[in-house]
C-alpha cells in the first residue's frame, strides 16, 4: 500500500505514530506497528526502527532572530574622534587611547573641537574608548600609504674594529642619555647627486627623539647635527650607538665623542635590528612627516628643519610610545616581548628624575602653553610646501633619473621659489 509514498511522506507518518507508540502498552504497540506497516509498506523490523529513530530525532527549534546590538559610538562621536586623531598626528589606536586624557582637555581648552557636535556624553565616550575600537572605527579613514624609500648607508671600515659592539640591555641603557643615531636619505627614487639627509637620534630609555636635517653626509654636517642634538636633549648625552656607515665610523665623530666623554658603540654589521629604536623612529617620524620625496635645495633643507622643530614638540610632549621591558614564555614555550603601558617621552623623562629644576620648569611651561592643534596645522602647512617643491622633481626622476634631469628640476624649483 505504501509503495507510492515518498520517503519524506513516510517520515511524516512515522512521526505521527511515534508519540503514541512511546506511551502505548505492549499489545497496543503491536497494533500501531501493524498500522504503520500497512500504510508504509515497511517490514515490522524496519517500522520499529523508524519509530525509535523518530522518537530520538529532535525537532529543530528555530532561534529567534537576534536584534542587532545598538551602536555604542554614533556618528557624532566618530566625527569628534576623527578630528582628535587628525590633530594628534594620526597615531595608532593604542597610542591615541593612551594620550586621550592629554589631547582632549587641550583641544577643548583651545576651542579646537568647534564644527563637530560635542557633548559631555561624547566626551565620556572618547575618554573611555579602547585602542582596538579606535582602530576599527578609523579603518576606513586611514587607508593608503606612501611609497618606500632607499638606503644610502655605506659601510665604514675605518676604526670599526676599535669601536665596541653594543650589547642590548647593558647598564648604560637603563638611564636616560644613551642614544641611537641614524641617517635617512631624502634622495627620492635614485641615489644620484647631492641630497639632504635627516639625522635621527632617539634615547633608548625614554624614547625622546630629536631630528636634524643636514645638507649631505659629510662629517662636518654630522658633527654640527650631533651638537644640536646634545643641546636639545633635556638630559646629558652619555652614550652614542650607530650603524657601521662611514658617515659615523670616522675619526671626526669618534674624536668628538671622546672629547665629551660619550661612550661610543656600534651595531653588528647587517643587523639592522640592533638599532631597532632609531629604525622605528625613522619610519614613524621622518618618513611619516617628510615623506619619500627628493629634497636637495637650501629652501627644502630649511623647511625640513622647521618641520622637525614642530614635530619634536608634538612627538616628545604629546605622543605615547611603549617600551619593551622583558620577555615571557607563552603556553607553547615561545618567547614573546613584554611591553609597559604607553606613555609620552616627556612623562618617561619626568618619571626618571634626571631633570634639573630649571629644565623641569622649562618643559612644564612648554607643555602648559602649547596648543597641540597649532603644531599639527603648522606641520601640515610645511608638508604642503615641501610637496609643492619636490613632487614634480621626484616624479621626473622616476621617469628619467639622470643628473641632467635633476639639474633641470632644481632650476625649475629655484625659479618658482
């Protein structure tokens, strides 16, 4: 009788018999089996098996559609966050969250949040937002990066064997004053002709960083830049670590360091991670603010130094960094770095207790009197001028990187300025 029934129909019929079969007495179970066999055409053994399976089979319960969670951070909060992020120099989320209590009161006090809807509720949300959430909210806004630059480091064999190789974690790194130094070449797409460099010097203990643009890598410009760095540091310069480039490994710089009692070390050859602190600042400060264009005129050199004068205040006083403080093993036995909480170099220097009363008062007055949004606007203005001077020249070098093309581009820039 049941030969014409589909499998799904048989299952439905079995499901209807199953509940009654489970409650029935032994005689009634036999009757139910006879009825099911007559309807479906199964054997008694197959019918009994189908009834047992139907009893075990759970009817899927359709879950109620979950209502989407309402957004915690609305449009007005996002607009305010973007304004703060841009004025803060577009740091990563974890650093912006760590310095929100510095930036937000400053921007409020100087009226920099006009034009966005700002309320006590939005303020509380910005003060509480996590770094991961900041990165997620700002992801669509921060797309796009600049092209990569070139390295102009050439090994300096002179005196190299007489300069100690630095060992990470030595005693002189545990207090402010030991710096790593490096040069960044502003050559554009080709290492042709004379072009500007930036000397970057960063303190290993506090992260305090100074940048000085110089005409080329001649030792007299290196010495002048090192003098500037030593004058600007808020604490005495006690140690210097460089790579193995000839611009650093020479009699002039070694003699300069020795005359001032500065402990001079060098990295291992071809081990760029030995200078990890300054290498990171090369990207985060120099390339991020001065880009990858070619700068080879006096005006561009002047603008670079004006740029760094503003960047040094914004970075050292208002930008958080984190510092590696040790190692730990994860559950798989692999070593991973341990970092402290993000803090600004100014906070680290103050906590170190190495400032003289006069220098402490000078930095405190600078912090209290500075509108960081003015720094950002000044930095942006200089960046736009540098782009207008160098963009066409750099593109011309990409098309044909010859000395004649460089001279022609420089004459064009000189006439325009």
